[in-house]
């Protein structure tokens, strides 16, 4: 059931401690917030799907919207919140969600709104999605469903057609940086000057991830932001620069040795670093970039399937060295 209380604010993770409590506090999703505020004011609320990348405010918008609607009537009896990736299967849909939808609290007016919030709804298997669609169709008029997902194409068409779809866009950089600065001030943090820029880079615009990294980094007794890369699973910038230099020399073994020196990075995060370098570097033959990007895509797919990281990255290094060799020979 719904459990987003604030009784122990100081002990909450910062992502919860600084989560917006009303729609007025949400930034970066202008027309979506305006639409939700209009729904709340007119009390004409459709079932809704919030779709978009992680950390763009989907859950925060849903929670703030529900709080604005219920006001003083806000209670766990009127809200069912589930993370679909954990426990939304056929039995959950048929029993827990259906039971919540049809149950009426006799101490409240019959038209009191109730909300079912399903986070990561795109992880619900297809058969439970069909069952959920039937429950939405037959739910009492005072029940509203709010579904959050990263990929709307994973939801069945009958669900999409029964809900108003809101597509969340990545938050502008300045909004992310301002939020991080505000948290740092409230927590009385003394941080290196470029901390927030690094946080934005390693979180790839995901505000939730950036706040989590900030909380971890705040506990370290250091002024060296290179530790942030280690926290986030990226290759240390100094090591990456050395790696890039060796690749440009087509030196396979030394390039691999640089990677083996750092055991803290994630293979997929390294691919993001590599992609950024390739697209901005002037040292790679432009006619070979398509081959390299195709290779990165293949390696990313293999890593997703659980292939050995060291072997896959060595394969990628060989591809990189081969594709810069032509320029070296011409020079």
C-alpha cells in the first residue's frame, strides 16, 4: 500500500526527502504539469499513462497530483501503489488491484476518488495487461489508474487507448543542476566547484540517479571529483584519456592494459564514455565511424545478455585499433 510519509524526514534517502510534494514544485515538464493542474482543479480526471526516460519526474508527478487532489483526505486507504517489475502478475491484478478498486470505505462519501499507481507498468507481462485492461474498464467511477513506464510500446494497445498518454522529456540541464545545488545548500555541503557538472554527466540527465550519487559523494572525505566516476561505474577520466591515446596509436595491448588497471567501471557505462569520445573526436576517420558504432551496438547487446565483459571489451578495442590504423598508415 501507499507509504510515502514524511514522519522521519531526516532519515529518508534524499530522493524521497526532496521529492516534490505538490505539482507547483515540479519543474521541467511545463505543459504536463499545467494539464494535471487543470485536471485537479476541474476534477475531471482520465486514467493516465506517464511515459519517458528514468529520472524525469513521472512518479513524482503522479504522487504530487494525487496529493493535490486528495488534500486533507490523503490516506493509504485511497491509494494503492505497486512497482510492476516486482509483483504485478496475474494474481496481483485479479486479487489485490481488483479488490482495491471495488472496495468502498463506508466512512467516506461514495464519490471519493481512489488511485491505483503502477510504476514500471511496461514490465507487466502481456496476459496480466489484458486482465488489467478489463479491470480499468469495469472499475467504479471514483477509481483512477496512473501507469508509469519507460517504454510505451511495451504496453498493449487496449491499455494505451483507454488512458491519456503523457510523454515526459529529459529534464533540461539547468534544472538538474539547480536542483542539485539546492540540495547541497540545504544539506550544508562543501563540494568541489565542478561537482554538479560531473554529476549531470555521469547520471546522463537522470535526476534521481544524480541525487543518489550526490548523497554518496557527500559522505566521502575528498575534494577529488574523479571519485564520482568510480561511484557511478565509469572509467576514471585520466585512465580514459590514456586509453584513447593508445587506441589512436593502434596499440591494442597497451589499450587493454589501461582497461585492466581499473576494476570499478561498468562495461555499459564505458560504452557511453566511448560513444561520446568517438562522436566528438577529430582523430577517427569519418568513413570508419559507422563500423565502430555498429560494433558498439553489438557489444552493448552482448553485455545485456550477460556475456563476459573483459572478453567483449577486448573485442571492441581490437575493432577500434583496426579502424584508426588506416589513418595512421596514411599519415
